[in-house]
C-alpha cells in the first residue's frame, strides 16, 4: 500500500500535475493541503475519473485539506476536537478518514508568520489541540498516521542553513516542543530516505533559485502510530515533482506499507 502527503499549493492551478502524478506514482491514499478552493470547487469528477474518492474541506482562496483514496473512504471527520479558531473562523486545516486498512489525517498546520504575530500563538494552540486529538487514534490497533505540512523543521538538520533562520518561525523551541508533544501522544516521525542530496527536504521557496541550490526545509511529515510505523517498507520525497513549470513549492512525501 502506498500513502502520500503533498501540499499542492492550489488544487485548481495544479490539477493537471496532480492527475499526472497519480497516474505515474500510483498512490492508494493521498493527503493534500493548501487546496485554496471551496468545497464546491473541488474537482471531484476529475479525481473520480482517475480512480479516487475524495473527502475535502475548503472555504475559499486560503487553506483547505483533502484526502484522496482508491481503497475506499469512510468515517470522515472535519477539524480537530477543540480546534482553535483564528479570529472568528475555524479554518479548514484538518480532515481525517479511514481508507482501507489505515486511518489518516491530512493536516495543514498554521504557518505562524512571525513570532510577534497573533498567528504564532494560534499555531501553538493548534498543535496543542492536535496532540489531544490524535491520542485516541495513536493508541489504537488500526494503523494511523497524521500527515501533512507541519510548517516546523523538527531539527536543525531539517534546514538548509539554520543560521539563516535566527529567531524565525519553523525553527523555534516553542514550535519544536509543541511538535514533540504531538509525537508524545503516540506518534513517531517516518523519516524519508535521502535521494539526490543528503537531506530529504520537502519544501523549497520559489525565490533565489532555492530549489536548484537545494536550499530547502523538511516541513512535510508523516507521524505514525506503532501499527502504521511497523508496516513501513520505504519512505522518500518525490523531488521530481518540484521540478518544471507550474510546480508546487512542496514535493510529495511517499510512504510504502506492507498492508
């Protein structure tokens, strides 16, 4: 079985790339983030023609998460238990479903913007709610993983040059402590093997030739419970999908399972 997560950075803008990747990579389940579209605009028919059922949650031009499955999809839940709002809105940043033999959660963790911005305490509050939310699924016998764009580099090795990120979001102790609390709820980081470069980065900014210079970050993660982790046979970042015109600034993280 093959499970993947990908911040698509606009489902509408990158639908053709997504459909092409589904055909060549043949994932059974895909967690998508940053759809940037409302539910009514999710291309369910095009995805169904490719063989995938879709569960999605989107409100408009920002955020949005989805799960695609060609092995069935059931017990769909939008949001987290006690998910915090930002301002007056509960943002579409989490969706959970059972797909065949696994249960997965597609997550788009708030960016945080800047440590002095109101978005930063919102990010930490969201992560606290996530730690509480995953505990029941993590403890169960059903293979479970919380996959997505966490907007956190777990360690300094997950940054192309941590000295270029002093005091900024993604690398602060507060964020890493919050991520560790999510793991402490019963999840482990499925670390992908390196391919072209020593570090399996998942994100490269569009600016400053960051991708060809490999100035990247590992911020897209698959956090798995013991039942899911025990079934992992391979994990890698499909960095080829970051190449070429019209690419997302993230590459898919792919996890193969003996299930």
